[in-house]
C-alpha cells in the first residue's frame, strides 16, 4: 500500500504525499530521537529534523528509483540518510561551539515549527509507543536495519553481534510491531 502512495506521490498526487508524510514521519522521528540523544534534544526538536528531511526529499521524490519493484525502502532510506546528515551537521556544530550547557529549559519545544507540530497525530503516538515498547536492542535494530535500511553486516558490526543475531532480533521486533499495529508501515519494512 505504501509503495502505491509513493508512486502516486512521484506523479504529484497531493493526497499521497500527505499520506506518506503522516505514515512515515513517526519512524523518522524515532530515528532522529535515537541519533540526537538527550543532550542535542534539548536544543533540537527531532520533528524539525523530520520536517527538514521532507523538505529535502519531496522535490526529489520523482527521481527515486524502485528497488525490486518496491518504492518504500528507497524513499525511507533517502529520508533517513537525510536525517543522519542533518544530525551529523548538528554534532559538528556542537563540537565547534564546545557544547554550551543549557538549563533544564526546553528550548526545542519552544522552537518547534508549525509544520512539525502539524505532523503530530494519534498515529504518530501509536507508532512511537510501539517502538518504545521494544527492548532497546530490538529498537536499535529496527532503526538501523528497517528505517535506515543498513545491511545486516554493517548493523552486526555497529552493535557487536553476529549477522544471524541481527536478523533474528530484527524479525522478532518486526513481528511485535506488526502485531501491535497491523496494517501499519511496519508491514512495508523488509524482513530479510
């Protein structure tokens, strides 16, 4: 179903674009939270990164190729790579500024843009809650393997576990997510 909407979005269908933003943004928000960590989240709203990823991606969506007849993994990889690039830029900027400590003041909540606030919904909450319900190792594998579309070989090196353990953990986590939210974007993620 998501691939259908990606194809229609490539043709400029506004409803499909809105559907994709609503459907994929919770996954991207989870990825942004994961990579920003607690310290950067004090100054950067993860949803602003998601908004920036969409702003970067939408003008290019028509040129994204399909992979094995599927469009969703390619789009998700492009979006997640964009978020990673923005996160790395923030980290470089933070290193240059020598990481100014902020009070417990929640700057990110105050600076959240209107588009970021607009993509918040019940579905977003349900997807984020489902991801948060996973064990930390399962959540990491879903973010790295499913959302970022990293190969199992690389994920095994990053997490210090075997490729077989990555595959098992990923399949188990996806089954949990699909069971908790049937018909969600989790059905679209590659199981291999």
